[in-house]
């Protein structure tokens, strides 16, 4: 058997061990970005797998120095490539799973929603909005938007539209420049439709940990200006 030195293993740990990847949760990226990331990880896995040779296993001496015993152990100088390949395969699988979760969430949320309502946010129809209440900066309060009486508009018909747009935004990675007016696009929002005295109201809550509260409030203020007489 061929004897290998400990030096190669140590160097390999630095070369292959420091390239950790992140962002594999569904809302970390868009569907397209997750799919691209999965392909990148799969390519990395193949590159490492091509460099792994299970037939190169041999012995090496582990000499810690200081008069300690230099035991002989089995090793493979390409083992780190096999570990790296498995690591990248795992990340690729997570990205594919995240992309599929976003795709299914959008499909489920938008089922039965008219194509016209998928392409245009409910808040595009500013002439049908009666009031927009925007909390002060630094407040934890929600944005409240009240609609005028519109034929067919009820809390039951509006809630699916809200859910569809939030799910679609997530699938797009919360990047939809064509809807820069819509407060449902930024990350970390939830919206609930309700009714009071015959008026349909949307309450938009903001998850402060998402870091997009200022953007949601900016859009809400922009909407408020658009509907003000």
C-alpha cells in the first residue's frame, strides 16, 4: 500500500471545507433562483465526484509530535472530494425542494383566481379604495385599507386574491417591479380581509424580523396619496 502524508489531508480541509452555502429555505429566493442554485450545487457535486477515487485508499502515519506514538491508519487522499460531493448534492436537493414548495404554494393559493386578478393587485384599483390608514414609523400597528362598495367584492371573494398575490410574490423572490405600488409584495407580510358595516377592509400585518417594514409603509403611503381626493 502507498503511504500518504498528513499534509494533503490538512490542505484539503481548507480547500474543500470552507465553501458552505446558505439560502435554502423557500422564502430565501425565488423559484427560478432556487432552481439555478440547485443546478450550481449539482455541478459542484459532479466536479468533486469526478476527483474522488475510492481505489486510492492507503496508509498514512499520524505523528502529532512531542514524543507521541505515530500510529498508522487507513486514508484516502481524495476522500474530501467525496464528502464535498455529498454536501453539494444535499444543498441541491434542498434548493429543489424549496422551489417546489413555492411553486405548489402559488398554485394552491391562486387556484380559481381569475387571470386578470392574478396579474393586477387588488390595490391597483385605486378608484375603488376609500381609505388607507398607515401607522407611524416605529409603530407595530398594521396597515388598514378600506374599499368602497364594489359589486361582487366581499371579504370571501377578496381573501383568495390577497393569498394569491402573497404566494406569487414569494415565488418571484419578492421582486416584482411591475407592482412597486403593492404592499403585498415585500417579504414578511400577511393580509386578512374582513367586513364592517358593509365595508370590506384589508388588514396588512408586517413581520418586523423580515426587515421590510419601511418598504411596506412606503408603498402604503404611496397608495394613500393615490386615493386621497
